[in-house]
C-alpha cells in the first residue's frame, strides 16, 4: 500500500532549494524535537520503525503541509498518546 510520503519517481514538486552552509536546525524548537525523539527512542518508549510509521500515518494533506520537524513532532505526539506515557493510565 502506498502512502503519501512514498513519492519515489513522482514529479511536479518543484525545484529543490539547497541552502549554502545550511544549519542542522532552523529554529530552537526543531532541536528540542530532535532531542526529545532521541530520548524517547533510547528510553525504549518506541522504536525508530514505530516512529517512522507514525510519520507515515499522517493524513495526506497534513503531511504535505507540515515541515520536516513538524512531522517528527506529530509522530512523537501520536506515539506518546497511544502509549499513555505522560498521562494517567
């Protein structure tokens, strides 16, 4: 089954913009999302495969409208909610 993120071989997405000396993060919140994801993976809350699947389960319109780290944040929120990690059980 193909998901919205599976765009291999497709065209029409416009030119790829490459920044010279691009920083790893464009905003502080992106670095925090990255660190949070790594802590949750290392803590055994979920695996990288589960994380990737959560990104790929986003609704197509939401996926296409989101930035890279917005997709990461969505996946983290989804997985944490599914596991009730931070809430009452």
